[in-house]
């Protein structure tokens, strides 16, 4: 059952099955009507032939039969009527064959009809022992010279076997059904052709939809014809068109936004450089001069220096990420030993408390950028986690792996998916942290630039784990 | 769904099976019943110049030839007369074609009076009607001296 169910699920098979069912029903109905008509005509004609034959046999014999009937003349009439006949006169009867039992063998309905028939022949089809028989019953009439008729009290019944007719009808059904079956292959062929004409556009549409889903927004289907499928094709084309327009618009808007950010940053850089120099000069002057300067003023100057530096870093980060987005970042690849880079990075920043372990295969990378990534990850761990901060080098089949872990509480589950987002702050209350909010985003972009990844997770024992993977075997340049 | 479908198929198959082939039927009434039984033969003689029916008790209807032969043997002692001369040879040849009974009589035209001709025609027609023939059938008489009678044939004046 289930196999048939799934077999019927295909559009093609359902179409074919539908065609076949309709054909069978149509042919069946035609055969049924035709056979019914023909068999009725056959039975009808055989019946009237039998009746005519009986009437003429009796009429031919009656003038030579003694009347009122004697036993002998009854016999004479019965012989004239042929086999399986019965002649009844008053209370006497003579039967033969299936009617040998006398009037008891004749249905009462037929007998009554013969008696009240007003000089007509009555017929009835009955079954005797499972065989179809035609029973004919008739009174024999007395006619006077003027032509008026009255019953003579003599009745003749004959039974005629209808098996031959039944056989004819059966032959008729067989040949009609055979002819009807001949159209089945034709129906299947037509169904296959119809299914193909329906399924080919559907197939093309599916291909187009798949290309759209795979990102080829220029995929279209040529609409053929003017049927519902062509309308569907048009609708899909329209949908693709508007999708493509929307996507282009979105891309343009995103581009504009990025360019704006980059432009703003560039514009800010020059005044900021001047500002930094000025503020630092001011701060130096205030801290050296032990003059009558208020402590508050000195603290303000200190704060101005810090914030200005932060602002400079933020602007630089924005410029960097804009460059990465625009694909204009330059990458100077060289064979790089990750252990060297990590050690140099920690040393340069004075992070002596960080533990380094393990070893990793050489990678082809831009040292400066790998240093940036490691510095960012370790700096994060030191800032947000708790000691011990550990950098572990290892390798997998394809990648060199640098893992930075700390002994802190780890990253909250709701924050974890967003840590690489731009300007994402885990705690809105702690908006003023030294970071720009772009550090991890830049690290992730840099890793991507090398065909690698940075992922964040929590260690089973608590503490955040950031993992940098870089392809160990040099890979072809990435597009960006 | 499935049960509905199979029910429909079963009903269809049943309809096909029962519709085909002969089946039992009600009583139907059709053609005219046979006839031809009679207690005697109808003969026409003359009562004066009037045609009169006499039934000769032969026990059966008999053929047209029998009836005409009996007519030719005369009325016997029934008190009726006949317009046909008595002859020893009464064998009459009868041919029944559609609508016409042809009698080849063992008589010459001179041996039959005009009323005698009516007697023969009426007797033959009566016998034909009683045996289930059509009342509109005409009778053509052939005599020993007239080998062929023209015209559509005669009818019984009664």
C-alpha cells in the first residue's frame, strides 16, 4: 500500500493514472451501454423468432386436430409445439422435457397472464436450475367465419433454452471489452505526452528556482505559451526581478553607509592628530609646572589625553574595518612561525603573565595582521577574564590553531552569538571601556582575509576560549 | 477516501455484470395467439336464394380443400339446396398466395350457378379465416373450361 502511495505522489504518475482511469471508465461505460443495447436486441429478436415459430406451428397443425380435444389430439398439438412443451386443456395436460411436470412447472404469473391475455402470446424469461429459459405461453383460439375469436380452453406452453443467446451476449462482451482494452496503451501514450508538456515547464521553473536559491539572482525562465504554467513562470520571473532590485538597492545602501563611515573617519583623522598633539602638550605643561594649578584642572587634562587617544584608536579602527570591507586592505603574506609571532606580540606589549604552550605548523600570513589578532584576543582575555590567561598552539589536519583561554566566568550564552558584532557591548552599563568595540570584528575580518576563522566558546570548566584557525597549507589568495 | 473509491468500483462492476447477459423478466404480452381449432367445417348452402351457414360435424376444422370438397358433395338431407351441380369428382386444388386463394375446381362454368359461386367463395374464405388467415383475402376460381381468371378475385358477399 505504502509503495503504491509513494508511487502515486509523482505528478507524472498521477496524470497517467488519471488518464487511464478516465479511459477505463469511459470505455467501460461505452461498452456497458453498447453491450446492454445489443444484448437486449439479441434477446428480443430471439424471443420474437421463437414466438412467431410457435404460433405458426400451432396454427398449421390446429385445423387437423380433433376438437374438443382428445388425449390423442392433445398429444398431436404437443408434438407440433416441439420439445420442452406443455399442452393444457381443461383438466388434462401433456408435458415434455423441462415442462414434463405439467402446469406446476409454469410460473403462476405466466399462467394467469395467458388466461387473461385476450388472445395474445405471453412470454417470460426465467431460470430453471441456473439455466436461462424463455417461457412462451399462449391460448389457442377459436375463430368463427366472421373472424371473431374466443378462447378454446386450450393452452400451449413451450420453454426455449436461452444458453445460446447468453453465449452470444458473452462473446459480444468479450470482444467489446477487448476492443476497449486496446485503447488503454493509446491513453497511456497520450498521458505521457500530456505529462511531458506539463512537466517540462515545471522542470525549467524548478531549475530557475534552484539557481535563485543558490544566489544567482539573474536566473529567469522563458515563458512559453499562454497557459497557467506560463502565468506561473511570469510570476516567478517578476518575483526574481523584484528580488534582484531589492538586493541591489540593499547592497547600494550598505555601500553608501560604509563609505560614509570611512569618509567621516578620514575627515576626522587630521584634526584629531592636531588635537592629540595639542592636548598632550597641554597636559605636559600642566604636570611639569608646579604652579598654582588646581588639581581638578590637572585631572581634566589627564582625562582629555586619555579620551583623545581613545578617539584616535576608534577612528583608526573604523578606517581599518572600512578598508577590510572595501577589500582594499593589503596583505603581505610570508612564511610565518606562529610561535614567534605570539611570543613577539606578548613581549612587545609587556604581557609577561600570559602562558604560552604547544606548537603549530608554519602558515603563510601577514605577520602584522596575525599579531593584531593575537593581541586583540589576549588583550580581551586580560581585560574581561581572569588569570591565568593561556595561549596554546596546536594543529588539525588542515589548520594551524591558536587558542586563547582565561580563567574567568566565560561569556554569557545570550552574548556569545554577538561577540564578533561591530560596537557590540555585552553590558550596556559598561559603555565606557577602553576598547573601541570593533576589536573582535577586525580580528574576525583579518582571519577571514587569510582564509581562516576566529570562533568564541566557553571551556567546560568556565572561562572564555577564543580559537584562531589559519590554513596550514598556503591557499590561493582570497578575493578580499 | 479509499473505501469510497473501492465502493464506487464495486458498484460499477456490479452494474456491468448485472446489465450484461440475459436475466429473468416480467411477463410480457405480444403477438396474436394461434388459432385453427374448430369442432366442424363451415359450409355455405342456399335457403331459397339466401346463403346459409351449415357446420358439418367433422370433429376438426380441416383444410380449405376439405371444405370445398365437402361443399361439392352437396347439402345431404339437411333441407338446404346448393347452386353447384353434383359431380363424382370433388378434389379441388388450393393454392394460397399472399392475399389470394386460388381454387382449381373440377367443374365447368356451366355446372355452377352465380349463387353457387358465392357458396364456394364464402366456404373457402370461412375456412381460411378460421385457420387464422386474413379476412381480406380474395378468392380466385378456376374452372375446367376457364383456365385463368383475370381480375383481383372475388369476396364473400356476407
